[in-house]
C-alpha cells in the first residue's frame, strides 16, 4: 500500500518531467509561441510542485525507517518543502529561458517582497516558543475561540509560523477523534486570515507592488476589500474548535512575563516592513534576521523555510510571467465577451480557488491578476475582479495539504495523512458560500 501511494503521487512528477522535456525540445527547435510556451511552463510548475509535495508528505508519513539512519541518506530525511524547491527549480529554468531570449527587461523580480517574507517568517520562527504561553494567557481573557481566532489572524503577521504555535497550543487538549476537524478548521482560518496584510501572504505579496503601482492600492484598500472577509471567515470557521478541545488547566496557563527579546525582534521586523519594506535598510535588516534564523532554528523547516519561501516567491513571478499569455488566451476563449462583471468575478473566484487546491495559491494569484491587467479593466471594476482572485487564492489553500504552506506543519503536528485531510476538508467545503457572499456584496458596494 505504501509503495502504491508513492507510485500514484509520483505520476504527477513524471508528467511534469515529460512537459519539461517538451519545453526543452521547443526551446532547441526555436518554437517560441507565447501561448504554447506558457502552457508548458504552467503544466511543468503545477505538476512538479504538486507531485513532489505529495511525495514529501507520503515519505514522511508512511515510508520505512531504515533510510533515516543511513549516513548517505539521512540528510534527505531532514529536508522538507520538496514542492517549493521544485517550484524554485522550474523558476530558474524559465528565468534562463527569458534571459536567453533577451526579455529580461520585461520581468520585475520581487526582491524586496521576497526578503520581507523571509525576514518576518524567520523572526516568527524564532519567537514561536514565546508565543505559545501568550496564547494560554490570551485564552483566559477571550476564551479558546477568541484565542484561536486571534491566533489564526496572526498569520497575517507571522506567516506559516502561526500554524505551528496555534497547533502546538491546541494539541495536548484535542482528542484523536477530533484532530482532523480541528486541523482543517485551523487551516481554513489561517488561510483566509493570512490576507489582512500583504507582507507574509504570498498570494497577495506576489502582486502587491503591481496593485500599488497600477491601482494605487493602500493597506486600507486591501483591508476593506480582502481583509474584512478574512477576519469574518476566520472567526466563523474556527468557532466550533471551542467544542473540540478540553478546558485549559492552571499549569498550561502559567506565564512569568509577556516581554521577551524574541517578541521584540518580531515586532521590529513586522513594523519595519509595514512602514518601509522597499528601503535598503529593511532589505539589509531582513537579510540579517533570515541569517540569524538559520543559526537559531531547531530543524530544517525553522532554518530554511523562510529563505525557501522568499526564493519561491521570486520563482513564481517568473513562472507567472511565462504563463500569462496562455492563461489570458484561455480566459478570453472560455469566458464569452461581454460577460457581466459580477459573473466574471465569481468565475475568477472559483478559478483561483480551484487552482489553489492543486497548485501553490501564490501562483494562482500571480497568473490570474497578471492576466486581468491585460484585459483592459479599470477603476472599481478592476478592484472588484482583483479582490475576487485574491479571496479565491487565500480561501482555496485548505483543501489539500500541498495547497498552502501552513498546512504542512498542521498536518505533521496533528498527525493527519493526506487522505484524512481531504475528507475533513470536504466536510467544511460548504463554507465557500461565505466568501462568495462577500464577493457579491462587494460588487454592489463598489460598483
């Protein structure tokens, strides 16, 4: 059974390898049709990233333990994020293609955004063990639902680290039979709650500079159109967790001091990036914090995941740039000309959400938002359509483990395999009506 699961998960990666081979053949023979090359780029990225991410989970869950003690193979046991590393590899290959064809001036690499993501996540990983006692104290004031709700929304400040400290805070008090539901509700709350601010929300961050430059978006605009539904949905989806955990005891609630240098560092990094993430000073500061995180991290994820995710953000920009012509052609072909803006927004929401189910949600956001800018929409209509894409990408990351970075630590901490995760996700999929209702309401509010 173990070998069969690995074999099934490997098929996606082998298909990705086949598309990669077709890409190199097209390159060698000078075939440079942008729609065809964009299709190949998208298929390579989706198949490689999803396939290797599933293999990562299956190996961690099911494989024999002999190789974990083998001197030559032991390093591999400590390396996770194979899906993200695959995305980086694809991005590098496509970047070389862009340079070779003399189109380097056409692409903007989000260097500052990538370093902001890396710096904030590294600081959050450093501070995680200090945040868990604060969660216990917070529960005594606002209850377990309030603590989990706030913890989920903290993902907008700490990124995937929030999934670690909220999961560890809850784990000792969750019975085995309730772990699947707790994990999925937490994942969904963190996913959409991640978009209140852009700096550690890859689906938002990857297009944030574009939204500021082209649409004049501010943090207030993001909050009004995307952040509010993140707050609402995060509260709704985490509400039932209070019925699935045992009460907090005095020992778990003990805390000596709120202040710590780790929390101060996290505060400085977050505030600094909110105020001036595009300055050279913050660029250097984020690099320093990322390096400190390597030395203080306790395992591969804590040490390297911030840097991997920052690099992946750059790679996804390259992939999105390559895939744009194909996606633009596909949307113009599938969606009839003159489709009402409300209907188009709903279609884009589901396209973004469904793409996020099987691929990285930042990739879905980058491709669809980039495509929208080539379709001629302006003003409030463009604001609405972009918001629909972002909400879909943030929402769609909970259904499968590889779809969103926070899902990996949640699944490991609660010991949930891929099949159980998917089944639990289907049980709460009906909550799609909440962000969908928000999108409809947003349309009648701003248009």
